[in-house]
């Protein structure tokens, strides 16, 4: 557990993926029940959404390199070879000098070019490259957090479905026992045949509930297997051998709405993504305005070419060179103005998106707080119900055996016990999921979500 927590803490702290960015091999099918921490570990390595986010992060790294490249020097090499028809070669216009331009010419050179000024776009490009990387890391953290929430929810759904199967199996066993005892009493002549028929009907009505619970468990396992990135072998049936090792347990926590709102606005990666997006658009405005200003380049290199007035291809004439170049577009038909307007509009849109996301996150935190509070209150109200229902069933069975109770009392008590167990299991699941959503709404690090 500590190793997994340390790994995921490093992932989110550094903003880089843990596994290699190449193609991930399919997850090996587990040979034993898996814990929630192991499920999260598998999802971080093999979940499709995390893998796609990892590739997006890699692509953003490449984009940042491209953006930063405009501020770095360029080393350019060139070479050329030209052949002209004899009639197209100009003769040297001096009488008595049989000189002319050669039919064949070649040239080659290498040059180092550095842009030293471009209207402020060079420093803006460096800032933009850093913002692109930071934004990509925040987007990757968002994908990881969403996947963690989905896995925790699916894992809880499997636990709930398995518990529901146990509840319905226990109900069927109780009704089977009731039918057996009722038949014995009927054969002894102490109860009418109506009681046997009533017990048979109750048992028949309980079997579909068990079948539905078993099917829900199969579906929950399949959904969890999909989130974990498993390739289901063809020889497997629809009932996958994917068993959780943990059990539904009530989380003990007291949420603080005020502190939660403050924490969410500081830690949610979605807000970081939009903050970086707004900053990137601000840099785009600066880079667009650079079109109004001149650009200055310095260069140095070495050029070599064939003789201009002699037909000697095996001889080269060359030397070192250096210089400066000024470029200034005095009028471009309004293209620069249009780019500035576009960049300003996109910057304003990014600001509006950030404000909207802030409000949506506040709503998400408030909703998660309400759901967690509700789940805890419902769970507390069901804490003693099972014990009371079990005691009620025992008393009903004792009274029926003594002849002071009726079969209806026993069947009603059995139904109440099954319902109490189902409600309690659902309340446990809702509480676990509500806590996961609360922590996701606050933007808590994955290590805190996985290590509890």
C-alpha cells in the first residue's frame, strides 16, 4: 500500500506518467482477489483514459519543444547544382576576352541564424512553452483523478452486488427452511395446505430477486474489468473471476463545507488547466502584436561555390561570412490586426470558462457535501436495523413453533430482514461512493484516496 501511494504521489507531484509512454501490454488476469489499491494500480497502468491522457501529455511536450524552438538559434545548410543550355548562357560583353558564364554551376553553404528581436514574441514563446507543459500536466492529473473515482465507484458496486447476492441467498435459504417446516406441520395435520402454498409462493418470488442480484454482480465485474484495462479471454464465461479482496466499510469522516470549498479552489486540476489556458491566450495576444514590430536576425556561416567565369567544376571558391537582417512588414492587409482581435477574444473566452468552472466546482463540492451527509445519516439510521430484524424473525419463528404466532408473522419478519440487510448494504455503498466523490470534488491527491 505504501509503495502504491508513493508511486502515485510522485506521479501527481511531478505531473508525469509513471509507466513508459509506449504501448502498454494487456493487464494480466488476477489469480486471486484484488484490493482497491491493487485495482487503482492496474488502472493507472492500463486504463484506456489514463493511457490516452499520457499520450496527450507526450504530445504537449512535443508542442512545447516546437514553441520554444523559435527563440533558439537555427543551423541551416544548403546546396545546389544548376545546368543551363548553351544558348541560354550569356557571353562576357568585352571584345577580345573569350569569357562567358559556365553552363554548370554549384554552390553550398552552412549558416547559423539567431533571431535577436521579434517584437517580444521570443520571450513570450519561452513562457508559452512552460505554460503548455504545466497545462498538460494538470490535464493528466484530471484524467487520473477521474479514473480513480470511476474505479473506486465500480469497486464499491462489485462489493455491493456481491453483498446483495449473499442477502438474497440468505433469504432463499430462510424461505426454503420455512417451506420444509411448513410441510412437516402439514403432514402432521397442524396447519392447512394453504400455508404450504403460501410458503411455496414466497420462495418462488424470492428466486427472481436472487437471479437479478447474480446478474448485477456479473455486470459490475465486467464494468470493473473494463476500467482496469483487462482483455477478457474468450474462454471466460460472462461471470468473470474477478473478486474484490476488501469489504464495504463505513468511512469515518466529518466533512467541512467551508474548508472544502476553499481547498477545491486551490487544488482542482481543472482550474489549473483553465488558468494556464488563459495565460496561454494572453501570450498569444503578445505574439500577435509582435507583427506590428520589426524582426532582427544575426547570421554567420561559410559559403563555397564553383567559379563564376570559368568552367571549372572541380574548383571551389568560398569563405566565411556574417551579417544582420532586418525585416519589417509595414502593411500586411490587416492580417496582424485580425490575429490580435482573435487572440483577445480567445483570451476573454478562456477567462469566462475559468469563472464558469469555478462556479461548477463550487456546485460540485456543495452537492458532494450534501450527498455525503445524507449517506452518513442513512447509514447511521440502519446501523441497528439488522440486529432488530434478526431478533424479530427469531421471535416470530419461536411463536409459530409454540402455536401462538402465524405463518404471516414469520414471512413478514423474513421479508423485513431481507429488506433491512439490502438497505444497509446499499447505505454502506452509498457512503463509500459519496466519500470518493467528496474527495474528488476537493481535488485531494490520489495517494490520499488510495491509501485509506
